[in-house]
């Protein structure tokens, strides 16, 4: 297990050849400081843990690691099966030609949903396909002041990795002088 920059971990995740809609996630505030914990899982692509914080309103910093390569029932049970909240990860679109193609696919998708009986879940899934999102699915997220119990259960199950990620993130926060305040 290697602790890496959270963006590098996401790049690995989106480069996997996995069914994009089988991803599931749990997220919430960190138990021991500023920032958030995020676990992402996919039956064939594995389990990932990211710890992030907002360095400023425009920049997120963090660390992450792949915890396991295959998901077993015990781990899978911690993740949402039903759609309460949703998440999506997408690859940035860089070329002008590609931007036009994606825009056209999204417009066609929206037109199709205007004229047909549909649900919000159907619309979400069709838009994710149109933008080429390599990962999306149900998310269990709690706002400030609470955390999904599954976050604590997974942190205990992967105690050593969680501690490594915590130490590295705390170093980053200290180096960025996030707790210093203004004055």
C-alpha cells in the first residue's frame, strides 16, 4: 500500500476498465481534524481511501491509497446499495473537438428526457454516460456534525493504512499553515 497524492489515486481509479455505474462511495468529515474522508469501492476495481482538505476556496489537497484490489462481502456491506445521494468522477475534456462532441451528446440526452417519461435516476445515469464518466453511483454522505458509521468501521478495519494517511495529511496541513489563521 502506497500513500500518494489524491489526484494520482483518482487517475488510477478512472483509468480502470470497470463498469462505471457499479462504483459506490461513503464520505464525511474527518474524525480527527479538518477535511473529509472518502471511500470508493467497485467489486472488480477495489477499495480506495482518500483524505482531503480545502487549502483555500479554489484548491483541494489530499492523500489516498488503494486498500484492496477485490471487494468481498464484508467490505461491500458498508457501502450504500440504494441511491440516496450520488457522486460522479469524470475525466477532464481538453480538446475543443471533444468538448463539442460531449456537449452534443448531453444536449441529445436532455432532449430525449424532455419528451419521455423518466426518473431523476435515469436522467443522472444517461448524463453520466453522455459525458463519459468512468465512475458514478450511490453515495452515503453526511454534512457537518455527523459521519456515516461505515467510515469509522472501515477506518478500524484498515487501521494501519488510515493512520499512515492521517499522518501524511496532517503534515500537509501543517506545511500549508492551514491552522494558522489570519492576522
